[in-house]
């Protein structure tokens, strides 16, 4: 990002290097980082099942496996609803962060 034309133009206009790096370059470099972090949050929930099973930690993952084994459908539906809310909230938070990081992105 630091070698892009718009940054070279900002430097040519006399903008300080600190502002070029932090205001212009950092905001555009944040978009892929926000995407990756936003997509990783729901994956952490799926990894909880494996981690809790290996280390025998009590938590949502172990509760999910116990509910599957005992065919407790109401608990499974509640856990699926919780997972869906976490995924949707993560995606919404990612989209809101996009609009904060890059003012060209507008949701109307």
C-alpha cells in the first residue's frame, strides 16, 4: 500500500509522512485485516468444541457434544441459535468497522 499512487501524490503535496502513513495508508491496509478477523471470530466458536473435548474443559463445545449424544434437541436448538447470533453479530460488526475504516464505504 505504501507505494500506491495516491500516497505518492499526498507526499508530493507536502503532507507529513506521519499523516500519509497513519491516515491514508493505514486505513486502506485495515480492510483485509478487518475481513480476516471478522471471519475468524465464528471459527473460534467451532474450534471450542475440539479444544474443550481435548482438555476436558466445561463450556459450550462440551455442552454441544453432550446434547448431541443424549439427543437433547431443545438444547441443541438453543446452541444453534446462539451460534447463529454470534456469526451474524460478527458479520455486522465487520461491516460497521468497514465503514469506520474507509469513508468511501457507505451503507444507505
